[in-house]
């Protein structure tokens, strides 16, 4: 038996895996009450807003992929908010900006997470809204134990809070120090309680209640508070004070949506991702190229090198072709002919340049912006780990499968406490996903009002013979699909168990433009966990990779649930960070 940090859980009733044990157990409670995977997933999502405020919040976003017991077709729930009506390239340029700031009011897109969770409950849930929100309300009202990383995060931005974001200081500092121990966010508890109160005023019908809650969020007291606060100038990562652009009309005009998943048939499986408004198809492209190259040994220098070079090609195409509303030639990008063409570019040495392809003979267009060095600004981006493995900021994830076969993979993020000043009446802040737009015309990811940023959030659903068998995902910004690629290869090709595949050493490349301010590129950059071993590391250096050795347990934050062939349900969670947990029976 291979040693793993935890067992792969197995049972028949239901399984949950998330990035925080309280969210996992709250979701399990919903299953025990008779709810389904979608009730449970939403409950976990709202709890994550409370217990991982440094990693996500109600002002952020969430994409999810679901399959129901009645219809196994994977469907994408898009809770990614859009750029507000006033967010034009001209406006940002008039402020002297060449990049959208990585924090502050100007970086905000319309909050999408709450409306998405409510839409999920309306269309596929079974329990009353009050029951689903009860765990989150209880933790916000009566308190929950803060994980140490929250205080660590607050300490990095304490001076900013004290000097420029007084509402955040009031919420996250106590007696001049970051809050610790048992923490209550009474303002956010009141926000959720008011949503439930407004919902129940709509009568006894569950769907009518949820629709009332959605309307209240988009057009009522929440929208009014955001509209008012967004108009106030605050310091952002540009070093200047700027007012935001989100208005009540922007909130009223946005609704979460359902859409088709992007899929790729690989190794006997169908892998489902979001469309190319997010980075999800980059994983599918990587699988397509690997299918041309044949099996790789991930415990060898050749295997590490091959996966890294494949991912570089996929992410180069992400930069050149992906974007909301763009003419993305996805069928060609995922075709065997194109994959074979790309596979020929992989040699024995590390590539140091960005090499997007020319699908259908089209000329790729890359941003002309040349990013400088890292600023070290703790408010910006979604930098999961520093090169030495220190967690600096992140995202969340939750997967659920229930006894009926309903399944969901969701990746909530944005609106973390360091992204923007707290709105005092609401108990949360806005997000900063607009930093993923380019302030340059003519690119797939150019900024435009009403457009979704090319998000890094990328949940995964896997099917076999048309039936959903696994939901998985990971926080990690640009690394999310890189770490998921390794997990899928280890689990679905090498036959490793869920927990064994999650525990295995990980790596990722930084050799393409970061999605986060200040949009740096590190040609040849490769970050590996030290557990990979000195022999492999030295061979990678010899091949020209610019290797940074990270701490032995630092890369990847994977969660996974699975339905096995005999109907047994399984789950596993990442031990890194000592925070994620799987539960089930």
C-alpha cells in the first residue's frame, strides 16, 4: 500500500471536498438534511465567503460545472461578473494607467458569485434558502476560528488599511493588530439575514423566494450600498486614489447564466471545462498535445520537461486567442491535426519564448505590453505561492457528489479582504478580476463594458461513456489547470488513487504573461516542489529551465470527488496548507 497523507474516503451516501473543513462539513450537513449536491455546494460556497475571506468573498465570482442525475450533460454555471458600463480603455488611459490596477475600486467587475449560487439553488436545489444559508449566517453572526493565514494576510496590508482603507481597518484590525481567534462579521451576517427575510416575504414557494433574494441582491440594499461606496476614491495598486465604476445599474443588469461546457475526448474520458472566456480550454489543449506525444513518466526529468513544454504552448494560445466575445477557433485548437502540429515544437531543451499557434492560418496577436519586475504589492493578483512556497493569496474550491449521482465542481474566488476596501454596511468588499483585461485595443482579452475578464477560475468535470464520474479543481491562478493536468495524468492514466495523485509532487511554469497585475513573464520559469528530487532538478536546469525550488509541500490545492464503477463514492483533499478537507460516508 502506498502511503498517503490521508485516506481516500469511500462511501455510498455523499462526498464533499473543499479548501476548508468547515465548508466541507457544512455541505455534508446539508446532504444529511436531505439536500442534494447543489444545495450542499451552495451552502459550502456561502460558508467559504465567511471562513476564507482572504481567498474569496461575496463581491467576487464563481464558475461551476454540474451534471444532474436526470441529465448527465455537463453544464457551466457562469458567475463571473462583467466589466461595468463605464469601464472603457479610454477611461483608464485618461487616468494615466497602462494596466488595470490589481486592487482597489477600479479593478472591480460586477459581483457574480452570490447570484450564481442563488441561480443554482433555484434551478437544481431542493431545500429552502434559509436552510442553505444557515451555516454561513451562524459562522458570520456567532463567530468561527480564524485560520492563521488570515492574520498573516492582514498583516501584509495593515499599513494600507490604517492609512488608506479605514473601513477595512475597522473590520480586520483590533487594537492595532490583525484579528485572531474567534471572529464574527456581524455586518455580513445581517446582509445574509436580510436576504432571507426578503426572500420569505415572497411567500412559501421556494423558487419565488430565491428569485426575490436575487432581485434584492441586484436591485435592493446591496446594490445601493455598492453604488454609493464605489464612488468614493481609494488607494489602489497604481499608488494613486481612484473612484470605482460599478453602479446600481450595473448590478441590476447582470445575471448569472447557464451555458454549454467545452469538452475534449481523451484516453477514454470526456473532460469538461468552461468556454474560452476562461482559461479552462488550455487544459484540454494540453491533453490533446499529450495524446500525440504518448505516455509520459511524471517521476522523470523527461516527464516534467514534457508537461511543462506542453503547458507553455497551451498558455501561449490562451494569451493569443482566448477572451469573452472573441472569435476563438476552439474546434481547431482542440483538433488532432493542430495538436500534432504543436507537438512537433517540443524539443529536448526548454523553450524561452512565447509561441502561440496559427489555427486556420490566422495570425496570433499578443499584447505589446512588456511587464516589469514583481512589485511585491500584497493586495494584487491571485499569487497562490511565493517561489519558496509561502501562501500569499488564493482562491477556493468545492466538489460534491450525492447518492443520486448529482455532481458539481465550483471554484469561488475574488473579493478577498485585501482586494478592495470593505463596504461597512455589507461586511465585504468588491473583487479585482478586471485586472485580467488588457488596456490595448484589438486583443481577445481587451477591456470593454459588459465583457467578462478572461478568468483563471477553472473547475473540471470528467465523464466516462457519457456518465459523470469525477469533479475536481484547485485554487492557484494561472497554475490551476497546470496542477490539474498532473492530477489527471496520475489518476486517470497512471492509475494512482485520488489521494495519492493529489499528494504527489507538483510543478508549474511561469513562462507566459501572468493574468495578474503587474502581468509579468518569466521566460523559462519553472517552479518545482523540492520533493521532485535533486537529480531531476539538475537535469531540468541542464535543459535550460530556470528552476525555482519550492518547499516540499507547497504547490497545488486540489480537491476531488468521484463516483466509481460500482456506485461507491470517493473523495480526497489537498494536505498542503493544512486547511482543505474531504468528508463523506
